[in-house]
C-alpha cells in the first residue's frame, strides 16, 4: 500500500492522524528503540523524519536506525536537498509557497526529482505554509519566508486553493518548532472550508486539549516533535493520540 493511501485510511478510520516528528540532529541512539516502541504502542500513526537545519552528518545513519525499529511508515520531512534517502517509505515533496527564495518553491524540486524517481521513493506533493506564531522560528528563518498573519485565515485559504489547483495532495500549516502559538482553529476551519486537501498542522502543540481543538477545526493530521524530546512528556503520547483520534474516543476524558 502506498503511504499516502495509508494516511487517508488512518484519517477515515480515526477521524485524524497523529504524526510524530523525529529530528535526526537531536536524536539519541541509546534510547531510540524504546522511544519508537513507546510511540507506536501509544497510538502514533506514522513518523516524520527531518530537520530545518542539520548540524551533524547523521541523516542516513539515523534514518537507518529508525527504520530498523519502526513498524509504522517513516516519511521524510526534508529541510534541504541533502535529506533524501531510499531508506524511507515516502517523502513530503514540500513547496514553501510563500518563500521569497525560488529554490524552495520549485528549483530544488527539479534537482530532487531524479533522485526521488530513481530511488523509487514515494513523493507526496505538499504545500508548506508558515504561519505567524509569536516568535521567529528556525523554519521561518531558513526558508526566507514572510509568515501568514494569524488574523488573516483567508490568505492561508487562498494558498490552499492554489495548491489544490496545482494538483498537490496535502497542505501543511506550520507554526514552527518551539512556536509560542499554535495554528488557530479559525485558520484551520477556513482552509478546510475552501479546500478539499487534507490539512497537516504542526508547531506549538503542547497539550491534548490543543490537539483536540485542531482536529475539531478540521485538521486531518497533527504533528508534534520537540515537545516529546523531553522524557517527562513522553507519558502524554497516549493522551495526545486519544485526543486526535476523535472517532475512537467514546467518552474518554483527558
């Protein structure tokens, strides 16, 4: 089964999917197997793998380690052209639509296309939209983007409609790693009202209540990452999964 088809089945069966982002630049090998097994048993539906800025040459090595232990799909979430590998199940073929750098809109994709094709890596074309989050994030800085204002959901909706007309398969609304504010429910509901594309939402999601608000607003997938790098937070994975999988709640209290 294609990874994208798997994601659609997860969304249909559970209401929304839970994606855990693994940062190869911050992972520790010692506890990786335990962390992955805990995530899978806690209700995570798939793993994203990538980072906005690599400061160590560990991408291939870390991806191989993740694939060794993970039973669920591992999807590359690339921060640059160096984050392409046949070891993954798929790659988010992201275009930063509001970037001022043409490389991140299309030029890098031209360079990447033969590598993705020849490595038989499933590409999932995704519109990546950075949204104002209360602070300058690494993703915003590295992508040379002007974030969409939080109080202008119609701008995000227009981008999503354009992405759908271009034939993309998903929209990723990103507040950024360590964001002070997550994407507002109003922006999510506006985007899903005007576009039929599945919407991924990430950044600044630090509790199950926020995750629940995001999926109730219409998000198809919720992404968390550095919040769970703290071992004290790992015990909350199941609570996040229950909040996101609203079709399976059946009266659960968070």
